C-alpha cells in the first residue's frame, strides 16, 4: 500500500508478531483469548512479508502443524491452497 501526504510517499506493510500458542488448552474460548490479549498483542518477534502470498504461506505453515486442521482451512478458507499444502 502506498501512503501519500504533503508530497511524502511511504509504503505500509503487514507485520506478524510471534503471538501466543493456546493449542495446548482443551478448548480455546473467547474468554481465554481475552485473558491472554496482552501477550497476543505484544509486538515481539515481528516478521514482515513482501506480499500477501508470503503471508498466506506462512500462516498455512503454522496451521499445518496442527493435526486435522489443514483440511478444514484449505477447503473452507483458502481453496487455492488445497493442492499446494495438502500433505501427500
């Protein structure tokens, strides 16, 4: 994205923090997310991406580590990734 103001042009980028892994909990509830909001929102380990494709690939790599989740994500959220990321 290009930002412009007063003759100065800049670019805006998407950054992703390290976040917080709640997958060990038996159930992840909105309350659990709220209780951990500070740790989730703290900008530690920021990682940038050149484009949305890079961000999508990184997100799918994280999801691939969770057994049984990749099929649901691929088929309902990101259909274009089915062939690329489905374990063979």
